[in-house]
């Protein structure tokens, strides 16, 4: 397998995970939806956007990838590729974590506004 494929496949997978993680949360409401639901949902989503990514996972994963390549005798290009792939995977992981936090914030915000959110 070529170095290009070894580098490209994990990077592409990480980008796909990041894209999948960005689907907007749709709460499940038990019972009738009130007149204020859509406005409350929009406001709760806006509030949840205050949670930002830090980039810490990308940096940590990039350094880890570079160290592993260095430890196992990788060439300079292998180390660089490992840093890039590790960073992409770390960024995708952090993005998914932040998405989960934002979804929970929307859930709790809607419950706090009196909506019977069950999921």
C-alpha cells in the first residue's frame, strides 16, 4: 500500500466523521408542541453555540501521532503525515464531543422553558 493511501484514508475518514457530527439536533417532544416552541428552540440553539472548541484534542493527537512515528523509526515524511492525520482525527473527536455538549444544552434549555423534551 502506498504512503499516499496510508495517509489519505485515515484523513478522509476523519473528515467524514466531522461532517457527520455536524447534523443539527432535533429534540423529541412528548405531547403537543406549544406556540413558543420554535422560538424557544432557536434561542436555545443560539445559547448552545457559546460552547466553542479549543483545538486541544487536535494538538494532542497530532503530537502523539508524530511521537509514535518517531519512536517506530519513521522517516520525516512519515512523522509529518502522522502529525497531520493525528490532528485531523483529534479535531474530529473534539468536534463530536462539543456537538454532544451543545445538544445537551439545547435539551436542558428547552426543558427549563417548560417543554416536555424526552430525547
